[in-house]
C-alpha cells in the first residue's frame, strides 16, 4: 500500500512520523511540523483519508502495516519517533505492538481502547449520525483547530465528506479498537497524553495503555480538550521536543509516573 507522504527536514536528522486523526489528513500537522526544525518529518495521509483516500477502506492492522512499510522504505534500518493523535494514535499503538523494532520514542494523544464492545451492531447508525453532524459543523470545527477562513475549503477537501457507509466503517475500526497483543513486548518510551477536559474513557484508555508497556507513561495536558495538539501547536511542539529528546516537558504537562 503506497500512502501519500509529505516530507520535510534533513535526511540525516532524527525522524518523526506524524499520524493524523480521523477525518483529517497529514496537512493538519503542518503548524506542528513547521516548529520541529531539528527533525526530519514524514507525514502520511492514512488510508481512506486525504490523498490516500483510494487506499481504503480503513483497517487498523493494514494502516499500521502501511506505516511500517513507509518507515522501512524512507528510513531503512533506523528507528523513528512516532507521534499520533486520536485515530492516528491508535495506529501508533498497533505499530508498537506489531513492529516495535521500528519505533524509538512515541507520543500518542487521545488514544481510545475498548470504547464500544457492540460496535459492529451500532456502527452503521453512528456513521450516519457522524456524517450528518460533520456536514453541519465542519466550519465550526475548522475554527476550533485553527484553520484560517481562507483555507476552510481546503480543510473540507481534506476531511473528505465520506458517504455514511464509509464513515460507518471508520467508526467501527476506531471504536472497536482494543489493546493489541504484543504491546507489552515493546520497549519504546511512550507518552500517552490526554487533555484534562477529555472524556473519562480516554483518560482510562491512556492509563491502561501506559500500564501495559514496559516504558509507557501517562500524562495530562492541563486545561486541554481532545483537539489540543492541533489548536496549540506551540505547546505541543515543545512537548514533543521535550519527550523525544529526553529532556524537560512544559509545565502544562503533568506526568502520572516518574518514569521517563
């Protein structure tokens, strides 16, 4: 599977692979990538999203395999840092479980596991609801994540107003995601971040994932909601640089463990 990829930075620099959230594309990471000048950044559009739309339908295992292929092709035998948000964070978890040898350190935000055991029965209805809601609120959501008014039409193109059947498939893949086998074998230092204003389910998910990993750490972004990595790229880029370099995190980030 050949994913569309945006690339920036020096080939010899440490590499970060950015994995975007559902309904977005890799372009949503641009304000963060622009602030990560010390790194080489690889930013794919995941299957069924953006310019990889024709690579769908989205399936978690296949998405992680495609990202692994990207890393092997662009980086060779080296390990990369992985940064994921929401759906992209789930792909990051799957990647850590299936190909841990490819990942050095990771920051995964807003990861959800075990959201809906009966998702297969409810996904079609949820897909219709999500499609209608997105059609009505796309401009409001664009404002929330900081998309300039002149670029709202570009944002609309990125999120791809999928028909309900395809949206249902995406809902099923994300809401049905569970902690994958093999995650406990990964030794990658991984920070599972949630906003303090996020749903309790997401905070529980982060704690469960951090406990499952040898070097997993839970953290809270104080005063933040689910979309904070996109709304506050300056804070998020400082958080990434601190964690990926093993130095100091911003004071707005509270760790749930002393492990680093």
